[in-house]
């Protein structure tokens, strides 16, 4: 699988944005020095110069302050952008638009446990306006749902080699497991 | 009104239950080398009503074909199936539900899958699903 997809304007020298039609605003600042992941934060405000119209009012801005954007983050941008274009009723059954809060929650969680060579997630919508991240590779299945009614993600993991290693629970209570998983197995570094 | 219960007489365990799949709710499974519906497809409706499916045995008896479920506003969707017995193994009740459909589409095979669908259950149901009308190859990563 290709883990890197180009996003116009995403560079190492300055912020990049995703825009869509909703009047919901968020800025994601991502420190690119992985030793300073803890510096990551989300700002709710938006510089007035970027508030051009309601058609382009919702966006995520990535403000790398270091050397490089991790491939999983860059590979995530098209998926996030696609989610942001889904308007209310996108599933033909009354599903709400995908909430920026869910996207931000997901990015916040990823920053907590991913490293710079982690495998990129697949971003998909949920019928309640949340997002789901999937990894199905290297003999494992991992799904994490970020529901709009929850304060954090809920993960379900299974290992094809040994179902006794299966687990599920919140991201917070499984942070150590997730860090190990992305260090040892879900890592693009080792994929041929 | 009496509560509707699981009905294995009308929908026996081997019956395939067809479920529409939104094109954005499909992921690549590199373990199997194929695309598959995300587990979120196997949720109750956003209004809280049980998950809608179409029971193949009733469909056959009424001349309904799988492609009939992907007409009009559903034209961009695909179709997957889970066996009724798999649903029941995961605590779901399966029963015919022809009354609860949108007015613009009426299928005698419409059925409901009622029961708690937590993340783990949805994942299991997704893993059990098989394509009936899959996305075309050129849409597969």
C-alpha cells in the first residue's frame, strides 16, 4: 500500500490546510520532532485572514515546526479531506456530517501513540458523525472509533497468530499496548 | 403492541442477509488482499432503529434480486451479506420487518437485526461479511 499521498501546499516550511464547506474551525499544530510529541496541541481559534467565506470555513491546519511530516500524517490528509466533504445525510439515512471534534480527537490520539514510521490508518466515517481508523495488515486487525458522544477513542485489536492476544478498550487505558504495536508491527519501516 | 422477537422460522440461520454498503465505508484488508466493509456498516440506524437488511430467502420468494436494493439514491452503494446464524451467534435477533421502510421503497424481504452492537460485535460481524455486489476492481486500492 502506498503510504504517502501528496497534498498541495503541505511542506516542511509552513502550515497547510484542509478546507470544506462547514462552519466549524480547528487548527492542529503538529510538532515534527517526535521527541516533542507532548508539545502537540489543538487551537480552536482561526486567524482572521483565513476566514474568507463560509464555504471554506472548516479546516484543519497542520503547522509543522520541524524537519519533516511523518508519512502516516501526510497519507492521512486525503482521507480526512474526504470525510470533511460528507454533508448531513451522506449515508442516505440521516447521518450527521462528520464532526470536526471527532477528527481532532482522532489526530490527538494518533499523536499520542504513533511514531514517525508508523503505518498510516484508513479513515472512514461512522453513521453518527464520528470517524473510524482501520489497520488490517501484518497479521493484525486494529480498529479505533472516535464517536462524537465519547471523550476518547475505543479500540478493538485482534492478532491472527494468537487470539489470546486480542483486546479491546479505550485508547487511554491501552496507550502502552498501542505504542508497542506501532513500534513493533504496524510500522511502515519494515514493509517491503 | 407486542415486541417483535427473533424469528428463525421465517429467517433460518443459513439465510444470507443483504446489507447496503456506503462507498466511503470500505477499507483495504492487506491481510486478505481484498477490500471489505468497515465494521461501522454493521450498526443500528442513526435514528436508533435496528439495523436494516434484506433476507435472501424472502427475497427469492418474492422475486427480488440483489441489484434491486441498489437503485435510485442507493446507486453508488455496494451490497454485502452476513449469514443470519452469524448474527444470532453475536446476540442479535433477526426477524422480518417489511413495515418499517421508507415510503419510496418497499421490499418484502426487509428485515431487522436487533441487539446490542458494541465495537467488538461490529468488528466480528464485519469480518463475517462477504460481498454480493462488490466495488469494481478499478476502485480497489
